[in-house]
DNA sequence: TAAGGCAGCCAAAGCGCTTTGGCTATGATT
DNA sequence: AATCATAGCCAAAGCGCTTTGGCTGCCTTA
C-alpha cells in the first residue's frame, strides 16, 4: 500500500492525504480523521526512502563502532549505550544504522555516510586523544556528537562525558585515606582519552598525598577479564606488591579478583579493589550491597542523553555545541578495606 | 556531488554514467575508465535512498534486538554476533539497521520494516519456543533468517543453530563419567528455545545413566552474573548440595565461581563447573588453558555465517530454506575434576 | 452587492537514481 | 550498393513521497 493507492481508495489527492497524515493544517478535521483511519486500516506507512528523497532527511543516525584490527574486540559498553540511544531514537522517529568497522577504514565510512546521505548525523564512540574523526566530521559538515572527549581537539563540538579524572582521583584518594600506599592501576588502552584522564586523576591523588606513583604498578590494555587477571597476578608477584588496585572496568575487576584469590589472598582485606562500573545490564555489581567498591556511571543513560543531544544538533545546526559532564558516584562495596598492617 | 552534476561535468548522459559505474556492458572501455576516475576524484557515491527508490532494494538488513521490558537486559551475545554479521554485510555492500525493542512492540517493528521498505531482510534473534515472529515474517513475505530455532514452528525457514542439546548432553555425561551424581543446571529463561534444548540434553544424559534429575537443582532466568551467583549459592546451601553445576553462559559461570569460593570450596575439586562459552571477545575463557571446562561455539562465526545465509535468501527467494547446525566442542579446563568422595 | 479573505482541496514538479526504449554511426554481409 | 547488426550513446519515464503554487466556493465585510 502506497500513497497513491491510499489516496485513490479515499478519492482524495496525494497532497491531501500526505498533509492529513503529517499534521498540516490545510485539511478539515473530518477528512483528517477519515484519512488516518484508512491509513491504519490498510497498515499504510510511508516509504522511508521516498520520504527521505523528498525531504532530504534520512531520519537515521549512524553509529560507527571501531574494532581495532589488532584486538578484534567489541567493547561491551556499546551494547548498553546503544540500547539507551535507541530509546531516544524510537521516541523521535529515528532509526539507527550500525557500522562495525576496522580502525583503518573509519574515514571512508564517514565520507561514505556523508556522500550517500544515508544518515543525518553520527555518534562518535571511543574517542582517542587528538582524535582525527572530530576534525573530519567537522570538515564534512556531518552533524555529530561524541561519547567522551578528545584531549587535543580544540574545535568546539557536542560531547557527553563522565568526569573520569575526578572519579579516579576520588577513588584513589579513598584508598589513600584507608592507608594504602602502593596502589595499582589497571587501565584501558593508552591512546583512549578516558584512560588518559583516569590516569591523571590517579596521579593527582598520589601527588596531593606526596606519594610517587610507580610505573611498575600501572598497566593499560584492552579491558578483558584476562588482562585484569594477568596484570593483577604480575603485580602481586612483585617483591613489593600493591595492597590495592584500581581497575577501569568491572570485567577487568573480575579478573583481578581471580588473581587475588589465586594468591590465597582475600579481596577487601589483603588487597582492596576499586573498579569503575558502567552498569552493564548483565553484570550488576551485586544487588543490595555492591561486590566491588566502584565509581559508577550508567552508560545506558549516557546513550539516551547523548542521542538527544545529537538530535538537537541536527534540528538546530547553527546553535553552539552543548556539552555534558556527568559525575560518577563512588559506591562503597565489599572489595575495599583498611590497608593491612605490615608485620 | 550527484549523478546529474557528474554527468554534466563529463559531458555524458546520466544513463551512460550510471551504466559505466554499475558495470553494464553498453559502455566503451575508454568511457568507463574516464567515468570511474571522475567519480573517484569528485568523491561521488550514489545516494542510497535514490538508488533504493529506483531499484526497490534497500541494501540494508534489519536486526531486531528484543529487550524484555521486565528485565531490561541487553543480551551480551548480540555484540559479537552483530560484529560477525557486519563483516559479511560490509563485504557485500549491505548496511545494518538496528532496532532495540520492547518485546511487546516487536510485531509492529516488523510490520513497519516491511511496509516502509527500510530493509531487504531481517535476522531474528533469540527465538523462543513457538515463536510468533516466524509465522509473522513468513506471512509478511519479508526474508528472514533465525539465529537459533523455534521448537513448535513447523513451517520451513532458514536458521543457524548450535547443537544445544547434544552439547549439554555431552557436558553432563562428562560430569557423570567423573562420578558426579548431583549436578545442578543454571539455564537461560525457560521460554527460550536454546534453554529448552539444553535442558533436554541435560535430562537425556541423566536418563541414560538411570539417574533422576532433581527440580531443586534446575534454575532458569536471565543469564546475569548475579543469577549465576545466587542460584549456585542456594544450591550449595541445600542439605544435599550438588558436586557439579552446568551453566549456560560464562557470565553466569563467573557468578557461580564466586558462590563456590564464598562457600570456602574450591572449584574443580569440591565443585565442578561446566559452562557454555560463546567466545565473547572481552571475556576469554583463559588463554593457554581454559579456566572453565566449557562447550564452545563462537557466536561471532555464527553471525558471519547466518548473515551470508540471509543474503542468499534475499538473492534467491524461491530456493528452499537452508539450515546449519553447528557442533559445539567440549574443551576441558580447570573447573572440573572427579566427584569428591563422601567420607 | 461587490470585493476580499480563507478554508479546503488538487495538479504537477522535484528529490537522485535506474531502466526502458530509442537513436546514430560504423562495419560486416550479401 | 543496399541491407543489417551492433556498439555506444541519450531522453524520458518512473520509483513514492513532499511541497509549491494554484483553484474553487463559501463567508465576511463595507
């Protein structure tokens, strides 16, 4: 069923039917009602393609998920982020186009999206420091919004980020207050902007306590369970092992716990662990009482909000970019305790 | 840059330029080369919408991810499955449209996709027993392929599934051979087809050993870490606790391990655990030696393959549906051992 | 009573492509 | 020399919508 057929069936012109369905005022109430009912009855929905051609809007948002060819890892935050964004799109009549793409091809993908006009805007995931995509999208004139920020990009753009630095400074300080003096950091990949900020927070807290950080206690890589396990194990094997570890993701933290227990140590007593918790739906940090003490910020909420912000950029392209900095809360769970006394 | 501009610049008709770029024979080699170079130079790419309108193809595949309103959980298998499918689409010039959708609205979404012609076909995720979607899509005439199967749907359709029943029968038998006689089952939601088949395998193995299964040892719910933990904890608290547990997902298995250790027991000695491993990229089951003994089948491979199958359905709609049944391998890790002797 | 305003409808153009049905040379065939 | 393929190009229609620019008839207003 298309517009033509529907209008013929109703004995009206395509113009009138179109206007009736799209809420234009030049249609009598009676006609509008008749049209709407007929549309529903014959299950009519306008072709997205034709509508897009006519209006120049795609009513579609692109999400480009980078998968490093080296690691081949799909960051688990995307699932929940996208679920959040999707809610916003559904409410606003937008659809979501997903490209999972090798780092190297990313530029081509964005250029393609622009020239084929397949999307009205894109969400940039996983910004790196000095991320090239921001300049590119800005040059292309393709509306975008960034989940995170890119240190070193000085052009203004729309972003939503969590206060990574402050969260990790607070978490580190919390451990320092508990008396810990050797604190490990298991972080995401060096080049990721969030990892850079988190490390800065970790270092700042140490500095304010007049304590030097030890490169031996700082690791960064793709945040898998295995990475959490191996780096914790290696740290614990050192001559002067840490009494606490800060971990950038719950998944890593599961690995860290495994290492701690394998060493015959007790988490929260012999070794304290603080994690960041993105609040994945399938990986709650305990129910009533959190398992891990954690800095917490829901990535799903972030998705909802950032999608909303992008739609605003699209609706109002000349407005100055808006930015949102979310605060992570620090929830205290069972994985931390006072630093053990040296006997 | 659009076709009209490009053809004017070249002094050719739109027809010729279009044919040159799409590989039709009615164009001289010299002209074709000239057109291709000009297209590349001016970064021309045809508008997907216009092309779609003209050809009737969307060059887009829809993925509808159901999120139960009750649980609000994004199944972590989707991330890797989609990454796999995406590789296939990229190779074939297709794009991926994602809808994350409340169970209740699913029918509307499929009808919408059909009538708006926004996709050429869809992948059905997470089939339930007697899944209504299969009949619906079949009626709508929207090409589809199912990741899994739906017991009770007798119309033929294209699917790719893992041999759930056999995998769990083998895993259970492995534990029985090790002398375990009380084996717990922590399974996915009852209504999911895969859960039904896995339970059947579990039961069949018991039966072939002449052992009755105990309802007290069988749980099923959304497969979160917390669910794995809580059900294991409850089982271990029973008067006659299991000496082994089979778990439907690594994420659940992490929870199960937590419960085992919290009970002061050792995994692989006091309690054996076998899991299913979907080979998530961020959650490897150990490196050299697997942590968990597990039935293993890569969901990413499944995505690659099923996408290929769907494209075939689209290209050749009248061909009889093809089906693929993957065998899961059983990898032996450190989480299983002989049943402890009763003293 | 004539002029003007407006509510309510319509025909047709246009969005950027593909594709049908030509047309015109050129070279081969008889 | 006349006929016929054929290679190589083009104009125009059509895909399903929106939107511009009317047109008609009724109701106000002076």
